[in-house]
C-alpha cells in the first residue's frame, strides 16, 4: 500500500508546479467552488496511477490545483464511495496521497439527511463529530506509519476551524447548524426505522461518505473541517420518498452559502 501511495505522489509531484498545504474534497454542495479556483491546472483521475475512478452522477473525476483565497490549494472534484464497490483503502487512498504531498488541512463537504427535528431542508450543518457506521474500518490491516496504530479521535473536526467558520457565517448573516454526522455504507436511502435509530444513537444527519476520509486524515495528522447540506429529512412522521435528483437539487440551492463560508475559511485557515 505505502509503495503505491508514494508512486502516485511522485507522479503528481512531477506534474505540480505549486506546493499546496490545503486540500478540498468537492463533495455535494461545493461543486461551484471549482469555478473560483484561479491559475488552475487539472489532472484527470484516469491519468493518475493507482487512482480509482468516480462513478457517481454529479461527481467529476479530476484533481484541480491552483489558488483560492490567495492560497495554493488542491481540490478533488469527485470522491469515492464504499457503495461503489471500492474497499476502504481505495476510498481513502487520495487522502494518504495528500499527506505525501504535504497537505496540512482538509476541507470536506457532503449531502445528508437530517434526523434532528430542528433542521430544515437546505440547512448547512457544521460537523462537530461523527459516528462510524461503516462495516469496514479504513485503518484495518497493517498500520501505515503516518500515525499511531490507535489514533485519537477526540477532536476529529478541528475546534479552531469550527470557531472560525461560526464567526464567518455570523458576519455574513448565514445561519448554520452544528451536529453529529453518521456515515453509512449506502447506497439505499434510510428507512423510517433507520432514521429513528440513528437519531436515538445521537446523530443529527446521515450520509454515505466523509467519515472514512476524516478518520484517515486524522491518522495522517491532517486537521479537518467538514460541512453537510441537509438535502432531505428523516423525521418521524415526515419521511418522504427521496431521489438522487432531489438531493442534488437541494444541494445546488444551498451551494452559494456553503461556498461563501468555505472560501473565507480557506483564506483564514
């Protein structure tokens, strides 16, 4: 595994003429941020050795390098999901490559179903913690010497970045929620009973990504900030049929607010 990570990183280093310390996974809700990156150059996933290929509608498949908020950044346009059939090692492979490239801070976003009765469709939720409900752990197997065998996860989402994001949102007049995100394997949306169970477990929102990436980033010593856009609700008595297209539509409508917060946070980070 380590040899493949280093092989991929060495390939990218030969193509890179910037030295980013900030990376963004442009999940649902952040797609438009790619248009704001200046002086950019791109590398398609299909051209990168050992890289998986994103198969999800609405997810492009390329790395973007350039400037955002005056900083050199690296952005993944399109992430990999466990439900696509990839192993956890494949899902999180790009995060380990980021570590080899010198990334120090990672920003992630996602679409999620709200289980908190105070939430509404279109809300932005700053992730303060998560619950790992995936059947496979991304650190299972021989420990890669980026971090300890048993890494601490008490501050998986950086408290200082959360504080700055709150201040930015307040200054912009954007309302944000805080909450716990639970990651599941998918690809089905949740049943009413599952939504209820996740709420009882302490989750405010549920989705099919992010958690593996955040675990590996913490293992690699990379600090993390995460945000969800609430695209549907799983509240008792309010669960309705939902489609991927409806999720995408709700996320697109929330994009300008999430983009504004993330752009300024990247600048200040």
